C-alpha cells in the first residue's frame, strides 16, 4: 500500500493502532480495515462482524420443512416462478459471455454439479425460516443477504485450485469466494424472491396460529349449556 502524504500516513497509523470496531474486541485493526483480522473475515464471509456459518445440522429441520411446504404448494404460481428464476440463474451463466467473472464462474460450478432450481429454492426458504425462528443467530439485513448466497454456494463441492501431499495427508486449497460475489448474489435473490419469502412466512404464522386456536378450543371446559 502506498501512503503518499504525511496526513494520510498519520491517519493510517492512528487507525492501525486503534482497537477493532466490534464492541468488546481488544484486537488491533487489520491494515486500513476498521476490523481485526477475525472480524474482517466474518464481515467478508457473512456480511457482519458477528456472523458465523450455518451448518447443515442447523439447517436440517428447516430444509425438511421447506421441502414439505414446496411440495404442498407446488402448483402455486409464485413457487413455480421462483423455481424457474433459480433454474435460469444457475444454468444461464455458462452461456453468458461473462462466464469467466467470479459470480458467473460459481454459478457454472453449481450448474455442472447438478444443483436444480427446486433444490435451490428449498435451501433459500430454509435459510429464511432459520432467520425467522432463530433471529439472534441470523438477524435480517446484510447477514440474511449473505446467508442466501452462502447456502447456494455451499450446496455443491467448492472448486479445488491446488492440492498437495504433506506428511502422509492430502491437502487442498479451495477457490476463495469474495465478499462482492456473496453480496451481489444474495441481493439478487432477495430482490427477486423477497415477496415470496415473506408470503411463506405469513402463511406459516397463520397455520401456527390456527393450530394454537384449535388446541385451545380442545382445552375448553364443558358446561351445562353445551347440551342446549
């Protein structure tokens, strides 16, 4: 990095000596970032400093619920259009003249590995359900945008750029997916499918409320007036 003026040099030194901007983190900032190395990595991967990976185990029950919902509403126009959108998003990247660009390159990988629009929709719906039921772990906003992208990017094995044998063990280096790729993909999904995801959320809330009301009616005590 080139620091050309004394003012810029002093500003860089002051920032670099300051603690990380994440409240409670005593670590020094990394370079010109306002975050330390750990939290800068979290921002790059998950969209916010406190972000963390959502594991397959975390998502399993929500993925099953999403699949069940899509199956029960397969004829709904919104579901059909969402699957079509995701199918086109994944498969059209290979024929795009910009296929070499980072985002399209990742979409080509997913297409070649057989990710379908139907499965992609179930994954996106599962992430949205996860956010609704566990908001402290995945708050809405930038974190949710990145989570939509991450769940698709991790749906198939990542590209290996280098492998080597060390001390009797094969090791691999995977292609790094940048923050811009995650952000752009997540925003595109949210802009296109946001309305559908909110509709699904509201429908499920109504189903839950109706079930609670039925259970409450079953608990109502009997009275002499019941025979009239």
